[in-house]
């Protein structure tokens, strides 16, 4: 039995990165070598020299949507905030909601854009399981178009209490973001720049993409002590045939598949639950925890994750419990920057 309390650690608040670096690839990079049981230090910009020319990088090409909503309750005038999750074919949205007092079906919320120039009304329809609400925008329209008008960058609460600035619109998006649908960024991908990608390509390092739309599970802490009792929230993921073929060719040649982020790991492993990687499109609620046999990856580039999070559990399962615990302790001692806008580790 694996206990949640085993994945706790103390983090000084000043190590939680509040701003992105001016140059993304200037982030520090801790190199954790499982075979040698060693920890070294470098920078993201040095990846072309740190990786093998025969490596295959796999990135998540999801695009973060402006899912954070802020406004006021028309009935009481109280401040209200929410997070768009998804919508159905009838035009109803599912949202998370936070306000003072009790919300009632039929209530209306005035949602205001960040620059206060745009607004819409959300009509509350009914409360759903897990504390979410079904709502209908007034006037109705295509969800992404409405969110582009009034939505805000869905920063996690540990960054400026979720309050965005102008630069977050670009900073909280990877350079390979393409497929809109995430309510949080796949943060390991935030370190890449066009210049770094060009240098990796010149070195011969290939790149392919999968898609996982990072969902509400990212914001939900684990609330049970026994990890086997935790229910993961489902997220939409896809792996196409071309990526399957490229990964199979890489591994058949004895070369490494390097996952850029835990979302890539979960996507590939979801597509390989039969033991063999296959094309995949659908919901995944895969929770990678000990004991787990990895089928698809040989190395992992990842940020430093929250205590007691499913992402920390995944990283320690892949990297080795004692070694990753030592790496986190060292990262705190050497004042690495943590979480979404923070530094990274490469586990080989």
C-alpha cells in the first residue's frame, strides 16, 4: 500500500516561480541519471548537447484556452470566479465556481473580460457532481469564441493567486501549442523556444507530438491517504499512427524516447495498456503509481511538482523513489524555481 503522506515535502514559498524567465531556455536543468545514481546541473539551453542525436522527443501539442472566468453575481453583487471545463451539444457549459454565499439555480453571473471591455451573462442551470455547475451563456455561441472574448489565462492559484498579466497570454503557452482544449499548460513544454528547437533539429534530434488536453485533475489535490483509492479525473488524449510508427522505429533501433512532460507519459502509457503502443483517441484516467511497468519511454523532462500530487507520484515511480526524493531535497537547497514557471529536471 502506497501512502499519500510519503509524497509530502516542505517548500519555501519564495521558491514558487511567479514569473516566467525572459528567455525560456535559460531555466536551470537538473540531470538525474538512474543508472549512475547521480545528480548534475545544467540549463535547458544545453539540451542539444545533453541529449543523444538519435533521441526522439515527444511533446504535447495541446493549446491552453482562456478558461478562467471572473465576474459578479447579479443578485448579490458578490465577486465570483469560475473555470470553464467543457460544453455539450446543447450549448450548456460545465464550470467550477467560487463565490461567497450559496448559489441557486436560475441565478445570473455577469462575466467580465480582463480589460473590462467585454461581458456576457452566465445563467446557472443546475449543480453537478464534484461541485461543478451546468450553466448557459447568454447570448449563446461557440464556446471558444466566447472564451476568447471574456476568458482569462487559467493560471494555477500558486502564481499570483491566478491573476494574469499581459505577458501570461504568450508565456503560459508552449511554442508547439496547436490543438485547443487544455485548462492548464503542459509545463515542461514551456521551456522550449523556436531557436532551441532549431538547434535540436540541427543536431539530428527528432520530434513528434501527442495531444492531452490537461483538465481539472491538475487543480484537484489528492484527498485520500491510500493512493489506490484516488480516482483520477478523465482527460482527452490522442496518439496518431505516425507517432506510433516513429516511436516503434526509435526503440527498435535501441534509441531513446524522451517524454517532454508527465502529460506525454500518461498519453503514451494510456495508448500502450495492451503492452504495445497503438493509436489512441479517447478519455484517459490512468494514474501511474508504484508498482508500474513503463512501456513507451526511456527518459523524462519534467518540472518540479506540488507535494502530494499525482504528478510527483508519477515522477518518483519513473525516476526511482530514493533518487527523486534526493533530487527534490537538493533542488530546494540550491534554490531551483518550482512549479509551472519554474526550472526542470531531465531523468535519464
